[in-house]
């Protein structure tokens, strides 16, 4: 019989969507380096992160308790010259993807309308 952990004792997961121009592997290395510089080896080991490659960006899976450390590390990476942008944070990966898709549609739609107005002038 498999033991199931009650919902009240499980870690709450959070998913962060980051768009960046660097490769998946380089992003993982830079994130690990940034976490180690800021929080040391103990802080790095206490911050569980899984890097998931998505179509246009990277999804980071972490726990609710570690999210603030991870966001600080991402900001530290941007100060070191890596171009990246956090698009959203969610509790489920499906809701995160839905939210990002709607944001991209809105951003793409406004750019298309703006470019059409300039072409007519």
C-alpha cells in the first residue's frame, strides 16, 4: 500500500515563467551561480528549483517558501547582464501557460494595431 501525504502537509508549488535570450543550460548555470553567491551552499540546497524549457521561455518550478529567494536570484542575474523578463507566477502550470498565452495575444494584438496605424500615415 502506497502512503499518501495529506494535502495539508504537502509543499505548495509555484511556477514562474521567464522569457530570456540565453539557452536553457546557460540559464540553469547562471541561476545556480546566482543562488550560490547570494545565499551560499546551504541556501542553494534549501531552494529546490526545476527548470522546464517551454516553447518561448523557461518555466521554473519551486515551492512557495523558496519563491522570494528565487525572484531575488533572477533579479541578480539581470544585474549581471542577462536579459530576462518575468511574465507571471502561478500555482499550477496550466494556469500559468493560459495566462502567458493571453498576455502574448494582448501584446501581439496591440503591436499589430499600432503598426497598421503607422503604415497608413
